[in-house]
C-alpha cells in the first residue's frame, strides 16, 4: 500500500514555532511529527509514500531524503495553497490504487490505522466523537455507511467530527478535478468525497477514541503527553 501525507501548510496558529520549522517537523518529545507518522505507516505495510510540500520544503526533504525507515519517498509541491483537494491531486502521478491519506498534524494511536485497513469498502473516513459538533465538519451515516459530510452546521446530524485520516480509492483524483471551490475559496477534499458518495462509492467510517489535530500551541503541549501515552 502507498500513502500520501499532506505537509505543505504553514501552520499559522503554531507561530512562532512554524516561522522556522515546517509544521510536519514540529518535535513531539524530540521526534519530528512526520517521523512518527512514517513509523506508524510502516506498521501497516506502507512501503512508498508521497509527501506534499510547500512551506520550508527543503527542511523536510533534507531530513528524510528519498528513503526513510525503509519507505521510498516522493515529493510533490503544492505551488499554491488552494485547498486539501488540490493538495491530494498533486500526488496523482505516483498513486495507482487504494491509498492512505493523512494530514501531517494528526496525532493518533497506531491501532487506528490497523483498523482502517481492515475495511473492504471503497474508502474510509476517520471520525472522533466531539462535544460541540457545530464547530466541525461531521458525517451523516446509515449503519456503517457514510451518506453525507456536513460542514460546520448549526444543527449537525451527528457528533462524529471528520478528521484528516483517510483511506481513499484512486477515483478520488477524478473527483478532485470535478468539484468547485468552497465558499472560503478552496478546493475541499470533503467535497471530493461527497462527489464520490453521490456517484455510488461506498465510504465507511472508523471512530478514533483519541485523535489530536495539532493546530494550536495548546494542542502542541497536549501532543507531548498523548505521544508518551501511546508509546510514539
């Protein structure tokens, strides 16, 4: 299996750390976040990855080179930050089947990946139960199947918030080409997923009890403790 890691973002809310360090290289107990993710991907048999880069890209490339932990690495640059679907689309040339897709600022228990790859559906969306789902994009479900992704609704259909850990079919690339920009002017990967669902693809969901999106300095501090708890 292959994987795509989205590592191009600047991480403005993590400044001043990310003024000189790419978000993917933020140290969690002394180890770059991206190194943790590569180690986790290795446990599920990923042998080749594509890293989507932009901000301070050379610091990522110099550290990992073209191979790390026995995993072959390709780099593609997202020239303009036009959204997550645009970022995923840059990796198309290296992907020819089902693949994992992970945002570089996602901290999670490795067991989550092992559960995701056991699904036999077209794709998998990772979610986490949250207290205030109106702050997140959430999924609407029918049994194990995802029927709809709803972005920051005042009346969300569930408390299952979408997090940036996915199992995608290769058809996601065509979907990324067919969607329009969202109200905030970006091409959203959630819109591409919804496009596939509307055209017959079966997406299921996997609930992660503990997932942390490291988007703020406070979450960065929480990440140190969680990583120790999970042995990362």
